[in-house]
């Protein structure tokens, strides 16, 4: 076999190297209290620690997106990341929910300027800056869309960047958070409403499906040449058109819940920590098994079985996944009570996590020519490695650049009023 050593493919070694480097990030800068009875990290949920946790997840998302490229899946390159995206995104949701409650409890009149400062400034503006950036890149690349598609994409009502679903979901969650905690006085009731709202978003996808199945005859997507379908009927065009929009969002609720009762929950686990953490870990693995069974037995993609849109299958699969993503964030944060990591790499990616995430598709698309044997850069059997490195570097540079642009626009739009004497 070409490119093999002693029966092992060159990609076997690449996989081991990637896994090893990712493992280093999990070790470098770690604060360990395991083996020390009744000792816990005081900063397990500090701003810096949470930033590093988001950075760890951001790197994982980039590797996940690369591993999902068809040629990578065909060669079974980085298989451990192919289905891991939802777990990394769950970390983002958990941290967001946790941060909202902590800000609500520690900042005076936090909700007074919430819509402007937290929703519009930190979610909506970055989203539309990304729409602008991708629109300009598409124009520069000579991509031609129907006029109405340009209009809907620029308005953000359809997807200019198919990776930009996360800020849309986050905006819905932030708005629901504001309405609940602004007008409902009892926190348990607020949390209950938030959970119902998150489940509602999940059911919205289950009905909506992966494309506009309701726009034609039964099973039209199987009988019609996909190229003949209208642009808005395709996959990843409409909002909530994919399970990735909703399956990890329950972690947002867990973040809200943990932050609301952190003292009680942390206190509970600190007593007989080893036993309780292992029980929690076993529960998490059981829920992981249920999630896997649900996807195997029912599945999100049964539209292609010829039995209609498969709404019922999606609902069953979704509820098989909900318990896992409700408990996953708790398992991670309880683990961090004993062990967490903060190093320059995770802090860097944590700082730029949103924009490296948003610009990842642009880098993946721009360098796809490196995947082929006809690439002008002759890397031979290492062409996919060159591609992956190029995507990572370009993602970082583009993400940092877009964040700087966003910060400039935020300053222009949200200038602080000068104090008058």
C-alpha cells in the first residue's frame, strides 16, 4: 500500500499525532487536585478557566469540520472528530448559560441594558459582520446567486454562512432568557420556562427537517434532480434546517441551572466526591448509549428512506439525545472541580472562539483545491495534511481579523456618551 509503513497507513500516524497534540492541550497548564481528599480547585469556574474551556472546544470544532470533509471521511482520517461536533458546541452553550446567570447575580441592573449590550452588541452585530464578510468573499469568488437569495442572505433570514447557525440559536436563547428573568420573579419558574423553550426549538427542527420537504409533492427530494430544486428548498439554507441547530442546546439550560444553584450542587459533590463523580460519569455514559441507540434505530435522516419527512423519527432521536446534553455540562464542570486546564493556546482560542468558528467554512472552502492530486502544491500522500494545516492557519488569521473588524464596528455603533459636568 502506497504511503504505508509496516502495514500502517501514513494517516494512522497522523491520527495519533493529532490525538497526541490535542491531549497535550488537555495536560499543559492543568491544575490537579485528584488524589487530594477534600481539596478542590477554587477557580474551576472562573472567567479565565471558562475561556480556556471554550478555547479547547473551539479547536475541537475546527478539527471536527475538517474531519467531515468527504475525502477525509473516505480515507478515515481523524475519525474521532467526525461525530464530536455536538459535544464541543455543548460546551459553548453551557458556558453561555452559566455566564448569563453569574452576570445577573453579580452585576447591578444587568437586565436593564441586556438587549443592547448582550444581545445586539455581542451576538447580532458579529452575526451580520460575518454575513457582510462572506457576502464580499462570495462576490470576489464570482459566486452567482439569484437576486432574492442575495436579499434573504444579507437580511440573515437564510444562511450566507451555513456555520453561522450558532449565533442565531444563541440570540433566541438570550432573548428568552431576558423575557423570563425580566418578567418572571421566581427563578425555578424561569428555569422551567427556559427548558420548555429549548425543547420547543428542538421540536421545531424535528418538523422543519433538513430542507423544505413541505414545498412539493411527497418525497419530491427523492424523485427530483436536486439541481432543479429552488435554492431555498436545499439543505442548510433555512433556519433550523439540521439537528446540529438544536441537539446540544439543552446544555445551555444546564449552565443556567448550575450557576443558579452552584453552591448547593458543588457542596453536594464535594462530599464523597469520588463516589458521586463516578456515578455521574456512569449516568453520562448510559445517556451516551441511549443517544447512540436512538440515532441508530430511528435517526435524523430518514427522509431518504422514502417514507416522507420522518418527523416522528427525528422526535424520537432528539429525545434520546436530550438527557445526554443535559448532563454533559454538569459532568464536565464537576470534573473541573478537581482538574482543569488553562494555557496560552486554549486562552487564545477562547478569546477568538466565536470568530474562528464563523470563519472556519471560508478557510475550508478556499483550500479545497489542496485535497486533489492535481493541486498546484505537490504534497503527494501528504496533501490532506497540508490542507488541514492550511485550513487551521487560515481559520485563525481570518477569525482574528474578523473579530478586530467586529470590535471596530461595535465601537462605532455603541459609543459611550461623554459625561457632562
